[in-house]
C-alpha cells in the first residue's frame, strides 16, 4: 500500500511550466541552448514552430521571437502526379460468320430483318468505314461512344464477298464478332499534382555539429542557435542554405486500367533545389559568413542539388566547416566527391579554405549491379566477392590499365557480400554490400 501512495504522490508533484502549441511534430519543438552559447551565460531553450524561433529563458518564459530564420530545409521532396486518358482510336480484331445474307444495301437488310421478331436494327458506320447495323436485342457491348456507335462487339456489316468456287463477288451482310484494343496518346495526358500524398522530409541546419575540448572528446553534439560562437554581439545566429533554381525530376509513367476504357497514369516527381552555398546569418538576416559551393568540377555538374548539411566543429578557438559535394551522375559510376574544409576566424570574421580533396567512391551501383572503382595502388590485384558464409563466389583479376571492375547482379544470388581488393596477399580495401 505504501508503494502505491508513494507513486501517486510522485505523479501529482509534477508541474506544467509551459504549453507550447505545435501543429506539426518537430524534433526542434523544444530544444536547449547551452549557456556557453548565450551572451549572458544563461541556459536557454527554444522551439521552432511554423517558421518562427521562439526563445525561452531557463524558467521557460518567452523572451524573444525570430521570424522566418530559414533554419529548416527540405532534405527531400516529392509527390505524385496523376492523369486520365481516353482512347484516341482502337485496333480492331474481328472474325465473321460464314453465312451471308444477300441484299443490295444495308437499308434492304434493315427492312428485311426489322420485320422479324427479336430484331431492332440500328444503322451505323463501323471502324473501317463500312455501312453496318447492330441489333439492340443482342445487347451489344459498346466500348466507348466517341465516334458515334462504331464499336459494338457484335454487329452486321454490308460488304462484297467472294464465295468458294466462284470468281464473281456478291454483295450482302455478314454477322461480325469484333474485339477492340484501345490506343492512347500519352502526349495528350494532363497531369495534376496529388498534393494529398506530398512527401516532404525536413532537416534542420546546425551552427555546431560537435564541439571538442581537447580535439578528441565531444562534449556537446548539436547546437542550432548561438550568440557567441561566431562573434561577440548579442544577436542570435543560425545556419542557412542559399538556393538557386528548383529542379524537377520526373519518374517513369505507371499505367493502370480502370473503369471502361479509361487509362490512369501516375508518375513520381522529385523536387530538388540547386544549392548555391551555405552561410551563418544573424537574427537581422545579415550574413556573418558565406561559403559558395562550386557548381562544376572538371566539366561535371554538381548533382547533390538538395545539399547535405555541412559538418561544423569547434576545436579550441577554431571553427571548422566541412562540405561534401558530389559531381557527375546522380547514381551509378562516374561520380566524383569533393571535400571542402574551411577555417573560420572569429576575431577577423574571415573564412578561408584549408583543404580540398577529391575522392572516387570505392563501389558505386548501376542498373546491372556493382561497379568497383580501381585506384593506381590496385593494379594487377584481384577483386573478391565473398558471401556471408565466407565462401568466395567470384574473383576478377585487375588488369594493368583497368579503371573499374563490373559485377553483374544477375549472375549472383541476392544476399549480403563482402567486396575486397587484394594485392600481394594484402587487403587494400573492403566493403560490405547487398546484392538485390
């Protein structure tokens, strides 16, 4: 009983000190600012709601609101577009009964049959332009009524016929059984965005990724706002990307049939923004530092248009800012990565490039499998593919001038593998991959 009373007492002892309304879930709905990053050396809190930064003191009293700081950026964005199409024509397949009713024209046939029971003939012109009629009592299936009633699956067609054993054509009517395959023109499709299925992944820029006391021990991992990191005034600072054009990438069109002959189309639209650079801005939208991202390298265009959040580290009084930009194909082989590292001087507010390195990924994917990129140190070595049981399932010798080795996924069962480059009995590089 005492245990129960104690637990209940603990529950009622908790006090609500703030009620911050956020219509959308956010990882920044309530976050801390360590005291070393505030001008008065006090611990503070903030929330990011609907494009506003709301700053609170240690008693969770709101002390300031920063409007539209652009802390949030779209890491990935996409949605579906949909369209409906009607046929522009039909491919007609048909066969006919052998029996021919001889008559002078289609009107004579109508007069002849409409006087009989179970016949109510309606005249029309069929898909091949021949005079015809259909019987309403047969419940003919019209696929679509876009060119008059040209498309019944059972009808009577007036034409010339040559009977077996005769060279003289006769005219008359034969019963036709027809099938129609609709033909569509996708160029006529009008796509409409399905915003109800909008797929947006937001990330948040940081002014500090990890701080180090002595160059080795991380004591604080994520800082989103600061007053002291980049200068000594009282204005708040946050990180922001600078963007250029919006780039739309359209996926393959998917087709699905629906009611009748209507064709439903859909495609996924990937929305990206050209990343021009990165900067630290104060609460008045004034730049403290800006770093451009080169849009071209060795003739290759910058492909990571959404950008990736830069790594910002503090080591003592030094602040390092690192970027990784990719150039070339978005996927597959041929992609080159550039690492840019900058050093920011708080005293002079100057930023300078301290390192720029080029790297080619060890393994890249393509539509057919894997592409293992070869460096100069790998020449005359071997590429080994080892399965999860430790069995070598494929070996490729690296010729003296090879720049890559291709591994076709169709030749190897799906599963987890280890790809190694060996030379002179030593492993130069190794990476685990999943073959699909």
